[in-house]
């Protein structure tokens, strides 16, 4: 029996590898885009909620603070200073 040597040019395996990599990349692209959009949406909602929280907290702090630096309660009758 004679040996049958099939000589395959080097370009065929390289082309197959390139095509397989392209197929894998094209299959991954929608998944990457969906994950990116979900993370972006989550971060934008979180940032918006954080800004809203800080705006409300600052206004409540301003409302509850006294207008001057130090304030004392008014003296009760009979306990005031005798000036």
C-alpha cells in the first residue's frame, strides 16, 4: 500500500483560526454591550439617588441650624441674671 500524504498549505489552518476568533468575538459583542449598558444604567441611577440624598440632607441641615453661631434658651422666670 502506498502512503497517501496530503499536504495542507499553512494558510488553511491560519484562516480557520482567524474565522473562529471572529465568530467568538461577534458572539461576545452583544453580551458585552448588554453588561456595559446595565452597569452604566445602575451607576447613573445610583449617582442620581446619591445627589438627591445629599441635596435633601444639606437643606435639612440648613433648616435645622440656628441662624447664629451660639444660641442659649431664654431664661425661665426667676432664673435670669440679676443685672
